[in-house]
C-alpha cells in the first residue's frame, strides 16, 4: 500500500515537469530576413564604350558616386540611381532585446547569371550602412564576393545597407544598347539560406567620331572701298554674302562651306561646338571669325540604338572687313567638337 502511494506521487511530479517543458517550447526565436532590394536594377545610365579594352566603373557604396577605375570609356549621364539598398527585417523573439542584442546572421553577395550586351561580371562588392543602418561586422572578400555579419535590427523593425561594386564594360565584344550584370544577396547558411537577386544596368553606345569631308573656304572677296563691311558664308547653303560699300565676292576661287561626317550610335543626339577663331594674313592682318553650323548647335545620328548611325554637318561663319584690312591671303585653324548629349 505504501509503495502504491509513492508511485502515484512520482507520476504526478513527472506530469508537472512535462507541462513546464511544453510551456517553455512555445517561446519564439528572433530571425532576420531580407525584405527588399531597391532599386532592383542600379542604373549607371549611358556609357560610351572604349574603342578597345575594358573600362571598369566603380560604384561607391557610401555615396553612390561612380568613378572610372580603368579604361577609357565615358559615362555620359550622371543622375541615375547607382547603389542598391538592401533592407532587412527582424521578427520573433520575446522582447525587442532579442533582435537588437543577440540576433545576427551572415550575408554573402556574389555575381550571378550571364551578363548581357557589353557588360562583364560584377566584382569587388562593397557595403555601407543604409538610412536605417544595420550593424555590419566581420567583412571578408574572396574571389569577387563579399561576406559579412549583420545585426542590430529592432524587433519587427528594419535595418539596411548599400551595395557598391565594380561594373566592367567591354570595348571589344557584345552588342550596344542595354547591358546587364546580376548579383545575388544571400542570407544565412545551408538549408536555411534565402537569396534575392539584383541587376546592375547601363545603356552602352558606340564612341562618336568626326571625319572632315571638305575644308572651309571663304573664297576671294573685295574689301569695302570706304568704311566697314562683313563677309558671311551660310552653312546651310554654302552661299557667301557681303555688306559694305564695294564689298563683293569673286567667282574664283570658289567658296565652300566645311562639311563633316559624324558617326556613332544610331538615333543618338549630339552637340556641336566650334569656338571663335581667327584667319591670319599679311602685315599682321587678322580676321576674327564667328562660326556657325548647320544644323545649329546640335544634331541627331541616323539609325537606331543597337546599330551604327551617321549624319553630315556643315560649318560656315562671318568676319568683319574694312577699307584698311591688309590685302592678301588669310589662313587659320579651327576646332570643332561633337559629343553625345
């Protein structure tokens, strides 16, 4: 009889222990998760590729500044979003301290997929605290990827970091137009790892070039008999006109507007710049030329993005003459520049 009562007491004690364990197992563990990458496609804008070799553009994670690390390609636009913002969340736990004080996880960022167009694989990833900064520690880089630990995220709140990178653009292979290169942000390890992809993009176009077809010549003109006058060569028509008493144009040698072929990426607009220049003659004579172009100041290449395009531009100008302008031949050098808008 005594043994039976003792046995029952033991059974009751064990039941109490079991109930206590079940109650403890209901506690939630805190966990970090990737909420988003914004923008999913950091955009370097328009890039003019180098005629040869590869140009590497570096995106600074802290500032978003893009610099050319090597090569001779040129970034035409500078206002696009260039850094990816990764936002993390922390959920679960029994108190706010569970997330902020003790919950950490490992992030790895790697290149992924096959680049398109003239883009190369992303490399040299960097990270910097975001607007609501997560705590970043233990940063290591191996073979183009970066691994680090994140933490310090409030319970049911967010933390963030920016991603920087090197973006290679080839000058020898690939089509023009859209160029993309992807990366993967992975949280955790093993079977518990989760990943979100992002893609860096650029619009890659051909270099612009200028080839002279005909040189500028004002021909032979007569200076005014008295007073002042002007000589004007119209770039649209090639016609020379004059003002001033007795000023005129001889038929030979003939005048000619300058002409140039502009070549580059189809459909792109470009600016034309010609600074004022001088024609120098005998006895210290100088004719200051005010240049003018057709089209005026800007043009558009034929064709469309993804193919080559070209157009012809023309140059003329005007200069003053007087009855005291030294007679003789005048020559000079001009500079004309075209560049993408």
